[in-house]
């Protein structure tokens, strides 16, 4: 079956090319690197810096202002905890009580779906029996996020046109703008679960009662509380019909100023109305708070953006930044006494984007280093550039296939998941090396009359069983990792999945794509006559374009390779080793790029010094391998070992 599989794609290169093109486009659409694909749709893998290994939990928060922790525990926390124990799938319930606040953590089994558990908790809260909790207590379900949901923190500061901090704004003003302008705008961003405000003062009406005045007028404290409570209400009445016209009767009682509250009637004393101002002092003041937000020793106002469970944190942060850019021109500004204009500015001070990009950069760097090392090793060991190109083509395509599998199996991209791809790169390269080296050997041993397609087919089917066995053994060896549970499972399952996906993808590419590519590349003369010059002209144009638009060093390297390939046949007439001049250009270029990415001696040393060290290191390692290869052949020759006369 495998042999027929290989032969089908060898005989149908157009099918193989279309398959590769489709996989490239699909993989680019799901890649987490934020590529701009023009008109192509983009559905990237959710990416974060670290895996979420927290419990599968929901939080129920209940406020009961002014009550002691013991009262909160006895009348709120304990009744709620016992009622929530009956929810299906609950493993345990934990709770804590503090001054005026109750927090209950409902931990579900790992197999329970997140939003299903939220709906069960809401059903239970709505079905609580009457009288279980005090009248003015209303439990609320926490945001649909996890402990890693805090992806973006910011402060609101006054700054001038040059970006310097100016001040000139009160903390209560900043908190009001945060609560009623910035928070609502950011809360509407897709993927945002909550925007929590921190710091500053929350403005409120404060009624300070005079106990002596209450005693004089014979009014109780609850009468004042009820008067204040009912002073800010609109009431509706019936309708009146006058001259065949209907009028709606409504009592307007909303507060517009402190005087409206001061003039509210509490009761009567000797037939004279007693107002709130007669028994209390009404002012605007800050609400009590339990903490502050400090930045470089100064108190500031800010907010925390919490990403929704299951969303893409990187996409959420990008959309939050875009929304901040939208609302920035509409934020208030004022002219300070020194003549400067202070405009409120949203200043981030915790942004997970950089950490996420560094995580993705780990994979990009590992792929780049592996491709360069592969080119170096294959070119030096086999003196064949075409083999290195065949092997190097396997890695990008297989990694893109991994992203497709991750996207549709729910595996997020994080440092642990991407480590699985990096770990598998060595094995992925081995598949290409085994296949290409066997093709080179069969091509060398076959006669000139044997078609290249038959040579590639024979070489591929010879090593296919060994390749499949090797990959299967590695995959089976990861079965214990898939059996891990709880926090350990959440931590290492992504690594096991991505490593398995990478190996399977590399196997498919090695059996489907590489034979067809090898059939094209390993021809004796891929381009002949005029076509060869056209190909070199295209390579020269590509080198110029890359040097001007993308990367100067890569463009120059490609240009040098074109010049070396032109000069090598002419120079070989006088000096035969000159035929390897293009390979020498490739080796030097690979060493330069490898040094530029690696910098083993540190960035404080010059690039030439680092490149010299890398050259020595590569020379020692590959020289040792060449010596071992030469000695190994001598060992296998007949008569290399002395025979024992007795035996």
C-alpha cells in the first residue's frame, strides 16, 4: 500500500504540486506569526506565552458591605457553599470570607466544559430557596476567564504634545473617565471578558448624620436611610384626559445636585417637615478603598484587560491597542497654568505581546538554525547542494501542517507546545536525510539509461518501512505523556500533541512530496541550454529584489551563488577543485547566517570573531564525522581485522 502511495504521487506531479500549494496556503492562514496574507482569510492558532495549568473553576462573588467576616461566613458563604455542592461535575468547593465580601471557588472535573459549568452555576444561583440569603445580598458569577486572562494593564496619565508627563488631573477625575469612557470602549472589544478599574477615587454622595439632631427631632437612623434611598426615584402614575387629550402623569425624582438630596424630606416634627439637611451633612466624597495603584512612587489610575476563556490573547491585545488608538483623540484635554496642553493618554505598563513574540521567536530561530545546519552538514558530507535543498524543504511545510492540526484540535501555541515542534525537528530532518541520501546512492549506482523516476521510486520504497517504523516507535513512546492528568497533563499534553503532529506531518511530506521534488531536482540536467540562462537570469533578478526589499545579506548571497555558478565551469578548466565554488559560497553563506543568528561568543564580540569560532566548531565536528566515515569504510573491508588461527 505504501509503495502504491509513493508511485501515485511520483506519477502525478501536478497533484503533488496542488496538494503542496493548498497545504502552504492553509498552513499560512493558521500560522500564529501574524502574517498579512492579502486577500486570503486568516484563522491563526491561539497563541500565548505559557500554558494555562489552572483548575477548571468558576468563582461566585457576593458583596455584603459593612459586615464582619464572621457574619459573611455564617449568613452568606456557608449557605451558598452547601447549596452549590450539588452541581453535577463538581469536584470540590472552596470558599473564603473577608470584610464585606464572600468568594466561593467551584472546582469542576477536568472533562467538564467551561461554559457548560457556568450555565449550571447560574441555574443553581437562580434556584436558591427564598430566605437563604439576606434580603440585600445578591451573588454574582465571576468573569468567563482564567488566572492567565490578565493580558494588558494600562494607566491613564496627562501628557503634553511631546509625550512628557504633565499631571494636572485629580484622581477622582481620572477614575471617572476610566469608569465611564475608557472601560466601556475596551469592554466592547471582541474577546475581552472584563475591564477592571484600579486606583483613584470613586465619587459618591456621602450623608454624615448628626446623632444629636436625630435625638432632637425624634427621627431614627433608618428613616434617614429610607429617605435617601427613595429620594433618587422616578415614579409613574396613571393618565389624565383633558379636552380629549391624554396626558401621562409622572413624578420626576432623580437627583441633579446636592441640594436635591439635602431638601429630601425625612419626616415631620410639630407639623414642620424635617429635611435631610436638618439632621445630616451631605457632600461629595470618595468611596472607601482597600488599595492603590502605584507607578514610580506616584498614585495613578488604570485598568486591567481580561481576555475571555478560549480567545486568542495575541489577537485580543492587538484589537485592544487598535481600540485605544481610536478613542485616544476623544479623551479630555486641558490647558495647564504653565501654558502646556495636557491630554489624557492611555499608557500600557504590562503588555504580554512582547513575551508572546519572544515565544514565537524561539520557534522561528530554532527552524532557521536547523535549516542552516542541515545545509551545512549535507553540503559538506555529500558535496551535493540539491540534497540539502530537498531536506530543507521538508521543515517549513511540515511545520505549517502542524499549525493546521493544532488549530482544529484545540491545541494552543505556547512555549511548551512549540517546544514539541523544536524537539521533533531533529527527527524530521533525519527522515529527509535518510531518503535523500538513499536517492543519491541509487542514482550513483544506477546506469545512465535508468529513468530518474524509477531511481527515486526504488530508493523511496527501500527506506519507507524503516522511516515508518522509526516514526511509529517515537509516537508510541509518548503514550505515557498523553496519560498524564491534572496540572501535569495540561502542561505536557500540548508538547506531546505537537511532537506527534510534527512527526506525522514530516512522514507524510517525506513519502508524498520529497520523492516528487527529488525527481525534479536530481535530474542530470534540470535546465539545459537557453533554459539554464533564463533560470540564472531569474535567480539574479530574485537576488536583486531580495537585497533591495527584504534582506541585503540574503540577496547578496544569492547573487554570489549565481556568479559562482557562472564562473565555476570556466575556472575548472585550469583548476579542477574550482567546480565546487558554488558549494563554497553556500557553505560560507550558511556559516555567516548561522553566526548572525547564534552569536555563540556574545553580541559584545565582533561578527568576524563569532564566525571564526563557528567555523572552527563546525570544522571540528564535520571533520570528525568525515574521518569516522572514511575509517568506517576501512573497517568493513575484507581483511581489516586479523583472523584467529584457532578459530
